[in-house]
């Protein structure tokens, strides 16, 4: 088998990045961006209904 000298998988890199963001910005950051995303989806749905789509 080949050795993975210092290399990480995409999954491991994503997890490492997520932990870094969590430690830097905290729980409230995720609440805020989640709320913004939800509001954007709500707006897009309303626009779609108005346009007859």
C-alpha cells in the first residue's frame, strides 16, 4: 500500500476548515448565515410564485 505522507482527504480538509471557522467565528456566525440563507430561499420562492413558475 502507498503511504500518505502528510496528505489528507478532501473530507478531512473540509472538516479541518469547518473546525477552524467554528473556532474563529463561533455559534452565532452559523445562526446568522443560516438565517440569511433561509431568507434568500423564501424570497426566491415568492418571486417564483409571482412569475407563475
